[in-house]
C-alpha cells in the first residue's frame, strides 16, 4: 500500500510537498494528531548562501477538517537554517490557513 498516495489526498498540497509525516497519534478522545516536520530543502531565495539545517522552530497546531468523526490536528514544525558565514538564522514563512479561515494561539 502506498501511504504517500493517501497523504497526498488528505493533507493540503503545501504540507504534502514540503513536510514529512513523522508520527501519527490517535487518542481515546477521538482525536488524530499528524506530526509533520519541514523537509530539509533550502528556500529558493537563499540558494546562494551556504546554509546548514539548525533544528526546528516551536511547533504550531492547526485544526483541520474531521475525518471519520475524529478531530484532526496537524502539528507542524518549521525548519531553521543557519548561514555558515554570518551565523544568521533563516526559515520559510508558510501561509498554513485557507482564505477566509484563521487559527488562534
């Protein structure tokens, strides 16, 4: 069975393309939590810099549409990169909410 095909249809396209599913947890309160880490792909606008992966930012939690009467949460960790030359830290900014929706802290 091809799990990536299933994920392609379940996750928003940006998440499927730029993030890896690293864990999936189901709890007794009918909740599914998908844990996603950003892939180690340097941002296009920073290709000229010598960047190394430098861990992750704090995760954000996004409530997604229910699946089979279960609440669904996407726990997303965005990657940080460090410029070897300057020591500056960079990361991508993702717009992870659909138009007309919002999320709260």
